[in-house]
C-alpha cells in the first residue's frame, strides 16, 4: 500500500509529469469519443488536423515560455524540439535527430501515442496519421518562413522496430533574425 504524503503540493517536476500525462489522456479520450460518434476514419482525419493545428500553438507557447525568439538554424530548432518533446512526453518519446543537407531525419524508438492506441484496442498505426503533419507544423513555427514536407518511411505502428521520419525543407530561406 502506498504511504500517504503529508503535503498536498506537488513538486514542479511531479506537476510537469502529471500535466504531460493528463494532456495525453485528454487527447486519447477526445479521439476515442470522436471515433465512437463519427467513426474511426473521420476521427483519424480530424485528429491529424487538430494535431497539426495544436502543434503550431504548442511551439508558439513553448517559445513564449522560454522568452526567446524562434530558432536561427535547423540545428537550434532540433535542440528546441528535443527539449519540448522531453517536457511534453517525458520518457514516452525517444527520438534521435540527424540534420542532413536536405533536412532532418528523425528516428523514434518510443512513442506513447502509438502505445496508447494499441492499449485502447485501436489499430497501432492510428496515431501515425497525425505524425505525418505535426512535425512540419512544429518546424514551420520554430523556423518562420520555412515550409516542410514529411515522409514517414517506417512506423512502429506499422510493424517496424522504430519510426523513420524524413523532414525535407521545401522553402530554403528562413528569414534572417536580427540580433538585438
């Protein structure tokens, strides 16, 4: 039996982890209820649209919380996004980012949304559809003036041991950030 803690406050770390879990639970419940009401294909479509839209909000708010401007380079964007994913998904996302001449290669070896879909009895590739759009939405906010395309070449939800996501910058020149 778990021992009762005398205090009623969570540490900042406990609160962060709780909020991350609640965010994922809310997302999962929203998806399941939409699937029940509208059918799985419509829920998958709406989830992908909402995820991309919310992705832009997430990164704008993240940059605001850091009190910093957008990234000045792809390398800096990778550092910021890796930090954001650690905050949001904690141990639920394990990804390695490689900057290539043409863009980014992301290898994901752990994905809570994919694991959650499998636990809920959904096709394990259900969250993979949202992945197709969210990475580009993050990058387009964190690197203003850029446009990205996404190719999910391998996906754990489709039986691969890890996900391989290729992000290609299709608009090459982000605006130059003036130094203060």
